[in-house]
């Protein structure tokens, strides 16, 4: 038996160590400890889940991903892929005997994604495709042998291009398009022989994705394996993406016909388990919410079933009974999932304070048994993998990859509500670590982008970093956000800044009545549309001590002419700036018009190859500020994307963001 003093000393030491660990400050350098999880795929029998697990590699400046198999009953984890830093899109064969995934075929930086198949009995993964332009996405046939996959065509004038004739026709594309946009088409491959054959061709294309956007509409097999559903887009130019329709392809003769008579905005068609019905997304206008429709497999528009729910849906997965569909989307101050019957009645899933992962798509899948797997986070817990035996049972956490982060000091998160212009709004407030009621704190606004997005109660890295720096953080939702239905989202049309600006300012005034804010030290910040709101508010309202405008939309004329959305934005801003008297109305909605009034020092951040918000927007802001005597710093990265995809740039951008606020607010 140990002496009492030895036991006591040991307990005191353990208590001290646990206290130190609990008090570890959450800092930007801790981003290196984050483990990301995405695309969970539950096995047909509901007993196993494969998920993409990704870790930052700051030495090689990349994210290293692997496929991890999690046994539901025991929680045992097994890594399925070795020496592959890039893997994605795991998909079980319908019989559960094989797992297919996308991975680079080779280690060179120019290697392309191809399909690999791994037997769940063991052995090495086999490469199935050798598509010259790589594979975009794929889906198994019901026979567990064939696959349909999407791949880009090679240029028609490939020989001429190789001789230096690189000119191409400009259309409704973004300013960084460097060659004729290529169409994507459907191929069929046999996984036993690796023989491939083309199923579709033409100048039209399957949907082409420029992130951040929902993933491309998947190809869906009929349960009998005779037909495919796909989405046809009339043009490869990104600005023409609204012209998309659902088609049904007959494998017997290669012909395809439209599901409906519509010409725009259809997507994500999926056969019901018995093949008698088709679910799909449709919205009448670009700015509206995604609605869920059900059609008979024989064709026709069918009926909308999500009107009563009135939420922007970014998930629709048939339940095995064929009578219900798992749907999900932002919902007030949360990200929610519901079981929706074909009559439109919904049952909310009881997932507690977990917010399913969302990035214009919700990471959740359903097994043939009705079990559900999804990734998600809570306000005080980063992303983990969760499992629900059925839609009527509570989720069980299967992984603990980010436990170290959740044990660090984190700020308390809660929802604040206010009224403005007849709308009910909500926002998220994160309090400083060790917050003392009645004590005065500086405030930072972190405004979400989109605007087709929302701030909800979930784990958010930047607000938590700022909370550890001693700030109250306010993430306001505003009209145009996608968390309160059609009318709320549509209220931003032809009123891009003024109305949303009033919403944010009303929320700020409400916050001032609930917590003690150092009103001499308020900062404002955001990326993309959050950058738009930052510049708009800084130019139209005073009282800001500092601002950070990341990838900020400042000029709708540039967005119409130069961005990937280009002419697709006409509905939101009120038409082409080059027609009639539209120019004045569009400039009135552009933050650059009043940016000369900004007095607070501004940090401008931008990726120089950004197709979504071309860097011209940031250049205009920079010169406006400098020419009018406002202190500004403009920092750019040679990244050909709206959001940086490498860990070094991601960390550097957020570090500069925080340091700028610290410089002027502390």
C-alpha cells in the first residue's frame, strides 16, 4: 500500500497538469493540430463508416488526406489508404464488398484524379480509370461491377494548341479563364476489366464546379441499372450555369430525354429506392432557396414538398423505405436535419447542439438499414464523426480526433435576437475567455459571406481565436442569409447593401444593450460578401476603429463583367449595368461608391487569381482609400481560387487578420 502523502502528491500533480492543459490558450498556431473530416460514407449494412481524414502539412504546404474505416460497434479505426496525400470521394459498392475512391495517379504535382477500387477483404487498391483529363466524380451501378463517371473532354483542337494556336472564344466566363472551357461528359467503366466507353458527348456539359459551390450534381442509377439521371448544362461558360436541366439516359440505346419542360435551375436528381420516383432540387430564380421536388420516374415536374418547411435545402437522401427523405439546411441559429415525408411533413432530428458540417452541401449519408452518418461540430467542440442508428435516435460520437482542441480555453457562444424593418434576425455572440459580466470589452464583427450562408452555433476557429485575444465577437445574420426561408433570402434583391447594412447595425445596437462594449474600440471584418458588408458599413456608418476586408466585393459592375457568376448576377443587382439607367442603381448598391468616406484603417486581403471576386475589386478599394488619405495595407497571394486551399496561406491570412485588429483595438 502506498503512503498517504505519496497518493496525495500524485493527485495534486495530476490536478495541476489537468488544469494547465485546460487553460491552454487557443491560438492560430494550433491550426496545425486540427484534424478535418469530410464525406462520411456509411456501409450498406450500417455497421461501418469510411471518412476522409485530413491533416495540415506545413512542411510541404498541403493537406494530407487518408481514408479511415470506423467500426460502429467498437469505434475501432483502420487506415485504408497508404502513401496517398490526396484521396477523396469514398463510395461503397452496393453489395458492400468494395470501396472506390478518387486519388492522384502518381506523385507529380500534375497527376490527375482517377478511380481506384479497394476490396474490403484486403489487398492493394486497383486503378480502374486512365481518363486523359482525370475523373471529376463517379457512382456505382446497382450490380457492384460497373461505374458511371464524369470526365472532361480533351480539346477538339488539341493538335493546333500543341503548335501554339491557343486563341479561344470569350463568352460569359470569368477574367482568369485561360483556354476554351471544356465540357464534362459521362463514361461507363467495368471495374473487372477497366474497359471504358463514352456515353454522352457534345458542346453541352455536366455541371462544372468552381468552389466555393455545391458539389456537381451526382449521376444517379435507376435500381434496375438500365437508366441514368444527370444534369445537362447548355454551355461550358460559368456565367451560363443557370441553364441546367435534368435528363434521363437510357443505356440500351444511348438516348436521353428531359425530365421536365423547364430550361433552368434543376439539379441533384436521385431515383427512389424502388425506382418509381425521382427527387430533385429546383428554384424558380437564382436568388431563391433550393426546394425539393418529387416527380414520377416517367417524367413531369411533379410537386414541391418542401414549401411548408421553407428552408434552403443542401441535402436530400432517400431513406430505404422510399417514403421519407433526409433533408438538411441552415435553420435560424442552427444547422438542422429533418425527416421529410412525401407529403411535406417533417420530423426534426434530435441532434442536440451538434451542427452538421456544411459547405454548400451537408456531409451526411444513409445506409440501407436507415442508419445515418455525418460529420459535425458543437460550439465548444471541433468536427467529429457521428452515427445515428435511425433518424429517430440521438447521435453517437464515433471519433475523438480533435479532443485536444476542445480542452483548450474557448469562449462561450450564444445567440442574440433583434427586430429590424419588419424582419426577425439572429446572430452569434462569442464571449472572451474568462468573461466577466459588467466589464468593458472591445468588439469585433465577423460577417459571413455568401450571402447564401448563415452564422450558426457551431465551432468557428476565427471567433474563438479572437475570444482568446480578449474580444467579444459578433457574427450577425442579415437579410439575404439562407437560414430563414425564401422571403428573407430574396429581400436582398436589388438592395445588396442598404437593407442588410441596417440589419447589422440594428443587431449591433441590440448587443450594446446586453453586454458592456468598449465603443471606442469596435472592429469590423469579413471575407467575400462579408468583405462587401465590411466595406459597405465602413463607408456608410462611422464609429469603426479598424476594418479587415477580405476578397471584398466592392463594385457590382466588375462582378457582372469579370467574375465567374458574371451575367448570372443580373437578377440580384437589377439587370445589366449597360442597359437603360441600370448603371446608377447598380453603383448605388456598390460599396466602392461611398468608400471615400472610410476613416478607419483598412487591411485589404485578396487572392490575385480569384475567379469569384476578381482582385480588381480590391485594387479599387485600395486606391480609393489611399487617394483619400485613409491608412490602408493591401496584401495579396498568388492563389487561383476564392479561398486558399493550402495550410500556410490559410494560417497567414488569418494571422494578418488578427494582428491588424490587435494593432488598432488594443
